[in-house]
C-alpha cells in the first residue's frame, strides 16, 4: 500500500486500482525515485509541492 510522502496517510485507490493523488520524481540520475502525494497535500502545497517533497524525502 502506498503512503503519502508528506503526511504519511494511506493513499486511496479508484475502482480501477489507480492511486488518488499524484506522483513526484525527486533526485536525478540513478538515485532518482518516484514518491506519491495525496490529493489533500497536493492542494495545500500547490506550486511548492515539488520543493516540499524534496525537503522531506531527500537527506540534507
């Protein structure tokens, strides 16, 4: 089960088994990875979504 990268809540799925939310690619090259963000966090962060995910996911 996928979890939101920002809030940690379980992501819901539609009846076609698609994740309700969005995916964000963080990092570059072979160290890049894709994380999922729930719709609520997506709405709260808007245009700053990618920066917030990078702050939370990537080590400083």
